[in-house]
């Protein structure tokens, strides 16, 4: 397992954070008098991203997207206590650590991700954590994966991006690495899971 590496998404993958995210968007919309439909917003951010949503809203309403981002980031940071672990998250990270799998994070979250992971006692599991403030082009552009592959001499065929959205599968595919995802995909490098505990089962069956 020594050569295997996991690059983790956070929201909806390791962190059960969508309620906090939706609540932060609702507060942001309210501050700018933007109508809010929870299910429509949920569907949009799962298909695309929160950033895409804010860009679209800013264009439609002639608002400054940076201002929207700042208000949302502040609102979300105040909701860190609402963010909990997905079932099996701590167990799968502990297992990966024990068998010698290196763990990384690449998330579209800002540097608030460090605070959340620290508060949940997970930060020590990761060799490096990349956020939206690390300066890489956003997913599905492969730039962040290329950086990690080069810096740590990772093997693409033994490196897995673990996520919960089509965007995450596309990122893995564009990066030439494997994908572990909660969704089905036509990408032959994708391995579907229904819960995080499936990951250790999959690797045990491969040995």
C-alpha cells in the first residue's frame, strides 16, 4: 500500500457540511435581498459549485462577486460548529494511515478548511492540504493534482481522488488518476462507493 495515495475532497465527502453551506448561502442572499430556494440552490451547487452560483447571481443582479464571496465566507466560518464528520470518516483515515496510504486534501473550500479539520482532530492525517486559496485553477482543471503528483512522486495509477460530485470524477479523469466517488460514472477509472467504509473493503479485496 506504500505507493497508494488518496486526495480527498471535503464537503459531502469527509465533511457533512451541506446544511451549514446552505445556511450560509441563505444568509448571504438575505443580506443582498436575493430570493432563496433551498432545493434549487442545493441542486445547483451539487451539479456545479458554490462559486458558479455566486458568479451567476452576481451577473444577474449586477453585484460584485467578491463582495458576495466575502459575506458568504464570513457567514460560513461562523457555522463551523455545525460541520460534522461523514459516517466512517475518522475510521477510514485511521485505516489508511495504518496501512501506509498517504492522504492529501484538495478542496474548493477556503483556508477555513484548516480550522475545521483542526477542530475535528483530522489535520494530522494529511501530508498537505490544498484549498481555494492555494492558487490553483479550480476543478476540473488538473493543476492541483499535477502539483501533488510531481512534488510527492506519486504514481497516477495508484492515486485516487475521493469525492461526491461529477466535478470530482472529471478532475480525476483530467488528472490521469483514479476516482473514488459516491456517483456512478462512465469514467473507467471511477470506483463507486455508497459509504466511506467501502473504501477499505475495496482495497482489502484487491490485495
